[in-house]
């Protein structure tokens, strides 16, 4: 409210040929407030759901997945709070950085937060994909070698790596620079002074693209392994339903990250390696806005792609298809039975009942004894 009021005062006091810049400023403030509010609500709701599931879960592999997912949503929530507050601070001073930030301290914090809260979700998404890939393809190694304290150390390592990349420009005396729109700070990419100004944004982009590539490869391997296991299995075994839920969430996270962050990471590489013009500056602002949608869409993956929601969507589609899908109905009953057995059994052993092996009767047992 205060940002909108101060913006209106400035627009009235200044003499301009048109009101386009004033309306554009008010629109930017409104969009920032709406984005911040929606992001905080979405991530808060997803964090509540994930923490509730983490407390109730009794399956070790699922608990590791929920730990990383909760950390990812918490990171997105903090990113909305901190970056959104800094944006509102900039607009409240009418983008006059010389007035409220003469020593470029706020700009350095703003740029470091942009890098940290941008890389951390990509790192966590790739670690989640690797963890699920090992859990599906090498389950014995996963259960014996990857203990919960190892997962927590790996989580801290990802946060530490993202923080190191974020503070690297400050440590190398290459501080973040106010961009041409004067509403945010990022790497110094316009007219780089030396090779360091080119190297720092390249490190950011290459690490992000590497995390995306790792997620794509691991999720592809995990999906193929689950599909192969499903087609090869002639009898019904329990303990596989929650794997399908997790891989659906991972594929959705990967898709959101590629769509939101891919253009920015590629654009930073292109801008850093060639001369920049006005069109490059405007397109950089557009792709950075696309990247901010990642923190809004991520939590809805965990809100919508849950087992209960997927089951309702599946039943809705099945009711629309009618009686033509007998095999689909049989698969649905199998999955529902698997989900109930998995939730009731917890982390118990996975016993499979094959149709070729009948249980021993009481008479047979007495004859043996």
C-alpha cells in the first residue's frame, strides 16, 4: 500500500508527456505484490502437506524424498519472502539506488539472493532425481549406504555450494550490478571489464544447466526401470505405488525447471559471450520473470500430484471413458490395493504372492509335522 501511494505521488509531482511510465510502475508494483502473495501461500501450503507426510511416513526411501522436497519448498518460500521484500524496497524508493544504497550493499545482497534462491532448487531437484534413481535401480545399496544422516549432509552441501556461488562475485571484488530496468541486481554482464566478469555468470549458468541435465538423465532412467518392472511382472507385488507418485512429482519438477530456468540459463551464456544491446537487456528481464514462476509452480506439484489427488483424477477419467476400459479398471484396483497394503505395512518386507504358489492348507501342515 505504501509503495503504491508513494508511486502515485511521484507521478503527480513530475511533469511527463504521458502517464505510460506511471501506470507501468504501478502495474509492476501490483504484479510484484501478487506474485509474492501467491508464492508465499502456495509454498506455505505445500510445506504443511510435506511436513505432515514426513512425520507420518514409515518408509525410509519416501522419508528421504520428503526431506529434500520439504527443503526445496522451504527454499522457495524464503526466496519469495526475501527477494519480494527487496523488490518492494526498491520500488518504495522509486528505483533511486543512489538514495537508499550509496555503497551498493543492498544490491550485493539482492544479487546474491537471486543466485542462491535460483540455484538451490535446481540442485535439490537434481539430488532428488539421483536419490530416486539409486533407490529404484540399486535398492540394496540405497538402503544400506544412504542413511538419513547422509541425506541431511548432502542437503547441507547443496545449500553451501549455492551460497558459495552466490557470494563469489563479492569475494572476488566483482560486485553485483543494477540492471538496466533498475529494479533488480545481477551479474555484471554489460561491457565486461575482464575475464572474471565473463566467468562468473558462466559458472552460474553451467551449474544450473548441469543440474537440469542430471535431473533429465536420472528421471529417464528411473521411469524406464519402473516401466520395465511393471511390464515384466506377471503377478502382483506390493511396495511400488509410492514410487509412481514420487516419479510423477519429479518429472513435473523437472518440466517446470526446464521451462522456467532453461531460457534464463541459456540467455546468460549468450549475453556473457557476445556484445550486448538494448534488446538483450529487455529479453533478460523477460526471462528472469519466467524464472520467478518456478518458485510459484514448484509447490503446486506437491499439492496436486499426491496419491489421493491422482486417484481422484484417475477415477474421474475412468468414469468418463465408461465400460470400454476393463483392463484399466483392473489396473486401478491393483494400484489401490497396492497403496493400501503399502500404507498399512510401512517399511515391512515386500512379500509377493505368485499365482503359481498356493498357500499350504491345515491338512498339509499336519501331514508334514
